[in-house]
């Protein structure tokens, strides 16, 4: 993991947590949220604004090192709605309105 460049800042993480308002997958708002890489580090992912979402411990553990769309299909979650929202949040977090 030390060989991979991770560029997610604390400010970006706080913005992601606020924008999602809870777990990006199940919506749990009262859980301690963890940084989940949609494309796992073990598969070439990094801690970056475009690859990280807040996840509750249960979802993060369930997803493990699966790629997000594969896991969402298996769990019968709304993959399209998630991906659209994730792109919108990442875009707005990376380009704040001044």
C-alpha cells in the first residue's frame, strides 16, 4: 500500500461523509463510517476522491475486496442510482462552487 499514491484529503473525506449523509450503500446514518474503495486496493484502487465512499462497517466487511458493481449486483442494490450519485458527489466535492 505504501507504493500506491493516495490523494484523498481529510477535507475531501469530510465533504464525502456530509454529502452522502451516511453509508453510501445502505444509508445507515448512525454508524461509524469507514473509507471504502469502490475498486479495492487489492485490485489496483486507491484512496482518491473518485474511488472512496463512506461505508458502514457491515457493508464494508460484506463488500470486502469485491469491485463495487459486482457486490451491488449480488446484494440486489440499485447500482445505477449509486453510480450516478457517486459521480455527482465526487464532481461537486472536487470542484467546489465559489
